[in-house]
């Protein structure tokens, strides 16, 4: 079966990005086209985005969209078929998609309710040009109210799917906003939209969507447990039959060490370029000779990512010959802790605060290993980039990390299956033990070469995820 999908999100690579959500939203349309599904991506028209559409055609309008007029314009940009919601009173302001100079936008509830309201209207009634989807695909809390507006509005044949990219972000608002957000008062109860006395946009999607997906099978299972479900584990468990874990993919054209314009090219068989990239990375980060494994960290610097575990585990790793290059930004205390670790280990640890896409490519190309010690990780793309570039992943055994990296246990090494190092529990001792294992594996040149080559040959492109989404869309719309 084939059909049409309206993908609703707050970010999309090439237009607006703060995290991995943007990569997935941008990759899905092309991947699904190969499965016969035509997808349009709907986003808020943040400043400057509408001007990029070619052509731009108004396909929906409303006089009162949560405090002012709004309209949806259709066109193409960044290689995608887009629907942009223009509402200057909500989106024409400085800052990022969620925050401004003073912090979170005070009206985020209204801003993303408007996105959801317009998406539901388009899904139910179609555009003025006659396009109507078979499935509305809502991403995270920012689009979580779209399935609710479909459910509580006029009857429609359009089905809805909500994807949880990170359940830690739930789109909370005061209960007093129910009416203002055009939600029925009778829906505010524990089995409905109420979340500990507040309204949760994500929960609204979870209880009203026809299906739920998460971005890895293990994360789908984890979400039914209190340590991962962030208070919504009961909701997920009650809807277990509607929950689907579909692992994300990566753009294998963009992330390809053989053709990457930012690095010296190499392949799993012809690895000379990898050695040149390693030397260049050492020089770029001002490191001395690193006789052991050169690890990299490319990450948001947050508690979720396990960044606080790293300084305590570095001592023995550096003493054994290891080095670390860091690129990231986030929590100020964690930035400081990493900078202090670099000061204690001059020539072996170097930190860059910020983010640079081209530099991240050079780091994956030059690194021997990539650290991903996340306490929870719905899917994670970093470890997949590491596998593609021969930067052996050292990961916590959670979520998509557990689904994509095969631990170099004795059995896996004998079987020729290992692609990285997976550690549990996720604490400083666990990371310390994983880094010690990394040093030993790196010293065994035959095994190291085999693990690295195996990871580089692994297929984490979008073909399989796209087929799984296409099957789910077909199931919903049949």
C-alpha cells in the first residue's frame, strides 16, 4: 500500500536544528519515497524560513490562531516538500525554536498548540490545493496535541502516529490553559490529558494517537519502567500493543568517510586515510603524542549524556596512554569540569566548547573511539557515526546504544561479531572499566582491526527503518 503522510515537527535539518530530531525529520521523506509514501513536513515558520520556499503558495489560513492570524504556505526548500505555519505573533522573534534571550518562551504552549491545531485542520480537511494525508505523524511534545485535536474534533478517517524521540521533554502547561488551548474540559483526568495536576502535550499525544513509536526497540521496552518513563511509564504500558520500536537510521551519503569533503578519505579496507586524520586531529586539538587509543566526545554536555562520569574515569585511561578530544556545550558546571580535567592532563585531554559540524566529522575520522556514556539514550546517532568512521563506540548499555553496538565480550570476539564496548551499570566505575577494556582491545592489533572493520561495514542506513514506518502507515490507514 502507498499513501500520503503529514509529518509535523519543530525541527528539520537544513532549516532549524537543536538535536537529533531534526536529522530524523529531514531523512524520513526521501527514505519513505522509496517505499511509495509521499511525505510533507510541517514546521513553524521561524524567521527567514518562509523566504526560502520556492514557490510559496498559501494552502490554509485562520483569522484567530491562538492570539493572531495564521496561514500555512507550501513549497520546497532544502530538498523537501514543506508546509510552513506563518504566525508572526508566535514565531517572529529572536532566539531558538524554544528559547529566547530570557530563557524559554513564555507562550511555548500556545506556539506549539498552534502548530498542532493547524496540522490537525490540514489533515482533516486537506489543503486548498486538494492535498490530504492518510496519516498524521506527530513528533515529540511539540506536535503532541495534533492527535488530540483530531480525536476531539469532527470525525475523520485520518489516522495518527506520535513518535517519542525523548520522553524527558513533555510540554507541560498549567491546567488552567485547557480552554485557551481549545481542549475539552472533560479530557482533563488521569486517564486523559492530566499529568500530576498539569496538562502534558506529550501525554495528550500518547493517549489519543492511533499508534505510538519510539526510536529504538530497547527504548520502547525501557519506557514502561519507572527509571526511564519519566512518570509516563503507566501510559506506555497500558498502550503496549500500540507501541512500536523503530530504530533510527543515519544519512549514509552525508556520513561517509570515503567521500566526506572534510576528511582524508578512507575505507574499511584502505585505512591509510584514517591514520592521517588521527594525526591531523591530534594537531588540531593541541595534543601530544597519544600512544594508546585517542577517544573523542561529541555531545551535548548534560547529565542525561553521562558527562559527569568522564572526569572521574579519565585518570587511569590517560596513565595507560589514552587521549581525549571533546567538542560540545551545555551545562556550565559540566563544561567547567571537563576544562579542569584538560588542565590536569595537558597534552592528553583537550576541550572545545561549542559545536562545529565540520569539526565533528574530522573528529569521527581521526578518533580511535567515541564515548557515549548516556544514562538514557532513546536512539543516539553518535555511535552510528562512530561505527561508520571506524571510531569504535564505547557506550552505555541503554536504549538505541544497546540496539546498535555489539559488546566485545569474549564470546562476541570469538564469534567475530563485536563492534564496540558496552558497559553496565552506567556509573563512573562502569565507565572506568570500559575505558580499561578499550585500552586492552586497542593493544591487540588484530582484534582491534577486526572490530573496527566490522563496525564500518554495519548497515545503519534508512532502508530498514523506512520499511518499518511504511508498514505501520499501511496498517493504520488500511
